[in-house]
């Protein structure tokens, strides 16, 4: 029995889209297992957008043939769309600097089968002994040092590696280097970063110490797509942790690391399960 397929799509809204999509699948003997949709009602002067995610059993139909046939319908409705096999591990590059807690968590979830990724490389701007304190097994490690003088060469090396490994996703697991505008554009829609704040209120060095000095009552983390605007990309997932006056800066760091890894792992899960659709500066996230 073939694995289910996931169809995701976005297009200008109009009557009958759901009927045409489900009708297409019905006519080819496919059985819909799950379906979610969202109509984004634009403000005055804008255009309404329609988003949909459908999981279906192809019932023996060839996925390539289904894609080719669906392309005609998609073109007639000006769709941006994708049809992918459910559960297929996405080829992933994980980037890390000197904090490896998010990397450790992602690898644990991958090794236990919780996260459908295929780590094809780990990249750091520091040597392996400084960046990673765990056994990464057979996953190739690449040290790509970055300095103001070598940044263009370093970014070119990452692009070449991503092309060589056919990477579908790049995860910045507390990678502490800022992508250039060109690099952010190159990986648009397939690069996820974790930001150490529920809202980007404490930027720069020692954010939890800044939060402690301000007496905040919640801390959090935000996972988002990387764009040219630092830490301002479309948000995929967020969460918060309550704290009290008794928490020290060290307590905030400890709790912050825990929530960072949880939020990043959830964002990666949503991405690899084809649950995240870009909607301009925002995202549509079909949870399940």
C-alpha cells in the first residue's frame, strides 16, 4: 500500500475551489484522510487568499502522474502548490555555534523517530570540539568559519553544501551568525531560526540577563523563517514560560534553553509535515 500524499496549496480565493480539488481526487479513486482549509479575508483593497492542506490515500495511483494531472487544475486557479509523500524524511542541514541544546534535542527526536528529518550535515562556525559535546554518529560535520572578511566565501560554501546534499531545510539551531540579504533570499521559505524571545524585545548579547534586569514575568521563544530583516521573518511557532522574582539570570538561561528547543522542534515538525504555508509576512499553520 502506497504511503498517503499531502497536497498543500494557496491561491486567490473564489467559489468552488474545495469542490474542484476534492472532485479531482474523487475522480481518481483517492480517499481523503484529512482536510483543512483557511480563507484569509483581506482588508479593503486587498485580495482574499485561500489555503488548503489535504492528506489522501492515492489508492495505487502514481504520484508523478497525479502531480502532472493536477498541474493543469492548479494553473487554472493560479495556485502555488505542492504534493509530497507523508512521512518522507526531509533532507536537513542543522547549523550550530557554541550552544548545542537545540541540536541535541533535534537529533534525539530524529533518532527516536519522532521527527521526520534526514540530517545530511551539521555546520558550525566553530571547530567541532567547541561546537558539539555529543556523539553525532555518521552525520558529516563541516566547520565553515565566518569573519567579516570571509563572510561571502563562507556563505558560498554553505550554498554549495546545500546543493550537494540536496537539502530541503536548513535549521539554525542557535547559529549565531547573521545571514546576508542574498543568503536569506537564497534559502527563503526553507530556513528556520529560533529567536530567544516571545517578542523581539531583548536583542543582542545576554538577552536573559536583560530580561532579568527588567523584571519580566514571562520569557519565551519564537521560531520563524529567515528573511533579510533580522529576527523578523514569518512566525511558525511560539511559546512562553512563566517566571518569578525568585528566578536568577541562571534560572532564566536554563528555562530559556528548554523552551528554545521545544519551540524549534515543533516548528521543524510543522514544516516537515507540510503544515506551514507562507502568507506574505505571516504564515498559515494547519495544526494536527
